[in-house]
C-alpha cells in the first residue's frame, strides 16, 4: 500500500511539473505573439506616416504660404538710416514738426500694456499722449474707442496727424499716427516707440481704417 501511495504521489508531481512547463511555454508563446503583433502595428503606422509625408510633399504649395508665416512678426527697419525730412525743413507743417519732435523725445520707450510713462507705454497710451499733450484734444485711451474717434477718411487722404487703426494677425487692434511720407509712429509690442512704413506688407495687410482727429 505504501509503495502504491508513493507511486501515485510521484505521478501527481510529474503531472504538476508537466502542467507548469506547458503553461510556461504557452505564456512565452502568447507573449511572443503579442510582441509580434505590436511590432507589426508600429511598422504599419510608420509606413502610413511616411506615406502621408510623401503625399504632403507632393501637394502643390500656396504661393503665399511662406509669406503668411512672416506676417506674424512685425517688419523691422532702422529708420535712422532712411531718408526723412529734417525737423528744420521748412516744408514740414506745424503738425509734422510738433509730432516729430515729440517722437524723438519718446523714441525707444519700451512697450508696456497699460503704461503711460517713458518706463513703458502701449499703443493707445502713446496716441492718447500725442493728441492730448500736443493738441489739447479729448480722446479715448483704448484702441477700441479710437475706432469711432474723429472722422473716417480714405487711406489716400491721409495727412500728418491722422489716426491709423490696424487689425494685425498677432493681436486684436493697434493704433498709430501718420506723419507723412507714408510713415507712421506708434508704440510697437516688439520695438517700443518707433517709426514704421505703411508700404510694408505686414502693415499694408493689417490696415483697417484711417480717421481724422485733428481739424485740418
């Protein structure tokens, strides 16, 4: 009886070991299958990605696609090196002389939202200062309200002292003051108080309206 009992125990142990071995083999095989499937999926995704890139590269590009990217940044020109009438030029009007002298005083002041001093000023603050300090005019302080200030005029009617309103792509509204020769002064987010050219593509496309604030 004892002998038969030992034989049965050995058989059970043998079966248990065999079961463990079979289970281990099945697990390894299943793991290998999962890994293989995931590798195949990754290869398919990579293949699809390369195909999409190839299709995009083959698609015709808009002629102005790259130019539109440049519109997100204001153009920069060092106007000190550009021709502009001297302040003593007799051909300059009184309005031009007054504005240009004040501009030279403020030139280079950094941009600061809500600022009103030479430590920092924003576009509507600078325009507000010019109109109030030089011409004793009662004008708003916000670029939104400037859109209804004065009389609206056509772009080709611009005279020194006129208000210019822009809708740039990089921020809601922007204002500046025309000074002649197709130039205007403003408080730029990137350049601070500076001079810019209406012929620049950035400003030409951002131009919204012109308004006459000073009676001329």
